[in-house]
C-alpha cells in the first residue's frame, strides 16, 4: 500500500489533527483510501468526491424523507465547521497530489465553490435540514442565469456591471452558487452580487463561506432588511439590476419587487427568480401579481416545479419572470 499523504482534519478541539492516509491504487486516478487499515473512502479523478465520502461517513444520521423545517440552535456554526473540515482536507490533498498550480484564480474559485456547495448539500441531506436553496433548485436556476447573461451581453443599452441581487443570504449558498456559475459561464464578465441578510449571525457564517471560495471581490453581503437601501448604496439609485433572487421573508417578496420597480431598477431584460412559491401559500399573491404583469405584456413568467431543498417528498417551485420593458 502506498502512502497517499497526510489528511489535515480540523477538530472541534484546539488545533488541527493530521491523519496519515494510505491509498491502494487501482489504475490511474482511482485509489481506495485507508486509515488504520480501514477503508474510509476512495479517490477518483474527482478528489473532492472522495473526500466527501471519507468525511461524511460520520454524518449519515438524517433521513431525507423527514426532518424538513427543523431548525437547531447553532446548526449554521456546525455547518461552517464541517465545510472548513472538507476544505482543509481538499487543500491538503491537492497539495499531496501536487495540485495544479497553473489554474487561474477564476477556475480555482469555481472549484472551491463546488466543493463548498457540495459540502453544504451533504451536511443538509445527511445531518441537519437547512433552508439553502440547494443543489436541485440551484441546477434549475442555472439556465435562467445563463439566459440573463446573454441578454445583458447583447443589450447595447445596458452598460456597467452585470448586477445580481440575492435577497436572503443565510449562509451564502445562493450567493456562491450564482457568483461561481457566472464565473464558469462567462469568465470575463464584470459582475457583482449584492446579497442582503437581516440576521448578523448568519452574515458571520456567510462571509466565511464566501472567503473559502475566494469570491469576496464579486459578492458584497449587506446587513439589512431593506433591499432598496442596499441597492441605493451598492448599485446606485435608478440604476438597473439584471438578476434578482428572492429567498427571504415570504411576505416581503411582493412589496420588495414593487419597490425595485418603483425605484427604476427593473429594466427591460431584468430577470427575477422567486423561491418557495409552492411551499409558501403567502406567495400566491406574488404569483398573481407577476401573472397580471404577464397579461399586460410587461413580463413573461413561468413556474418550474422542484422539490423542497434536501427532501425527497415535498413539492416546491420557482417562479421565473423576465421583464419585456422598462418598469417604473
Ligand atoms: C431561506 S433563507 C435564504 C437562503 C439562501 N438564499 C440560500 O440559498 O442559501 C432566508 C434568509 O432570509 C433572511 N431574511 C429574512 N427577512 C429578510 C429581509 N427582509 N432581508 C434580508 N434577509 C432576510 C433570513 O434571516 C434567512 O437567513
């Protein structure tokens, strides 16, 4: 058996622990990982996949068929610790296998974001349900984000940066998802994500998550309950925004959308995604409103069904709305 390298594992206690790992290679790019002669995971071409399987063995307690809407005190800090562990192992293993020093910063951020998001998903599926938008609905959002970037790039009237507004940062999942997706789709696009969060405890966690992805230059987290105030400060009054993601207090989606319209942010081509429009009855008035706008030819809008994040059996949906004309 060959020595694979040392895996750095951060503990709850003081200081990190170094675990010597050994690997039994079976062809190029595949190895079983052993710790003290026990197989603890595997290494494929996708190192992070192996690391997840290694680390998550201890996590498999939650059954995704239940446990939705349960909130535990300090779960966000426990999640942060988990993600830091996964990232530390990922970094240690990249170093152990001689990591690719040639990758540019943009690629490295995209890779780091994927590792962070996957670690969050694994934690929420395996240990504690939380309300990040999650992988499944995240994938549903990506084509709409791609469409938004194309429309921005081909709109001669739209100058300046591509602006994303993420309302309800929580631990930073959706902000990281959108920023890393943009970097992957359009590496040269000048863009910024303004992410608003009312709860300062969540902001501490979100900022650390974002730091791990090195996307700080592209994401500003603003502590506020007022999207209007955040935009006035970070985008400028009467400027345009390109992509809005509503995932905060359900009784504020409609009033916030109207505020964005009244303040001239919603120009032709702007897109809005509203999460939880099926699980939340409150959001029926939001959907009624965008459907009225569609009847008037001001927007197009469509509902796409998915499942509530980290569940197998609860239906949810996202409303995707595109402005066909300037609105104010
Ligand atoms: C469902 S979570 C957001 C999840 C996040 N978008 C993600 O995918 O990871 C909702 C968050 O909205 C925050 N929130 C509630 N009302 C808010 C408001 N008016 N403005 C900003 N954030 C708000 C809550 O504190 C909570 O962190």
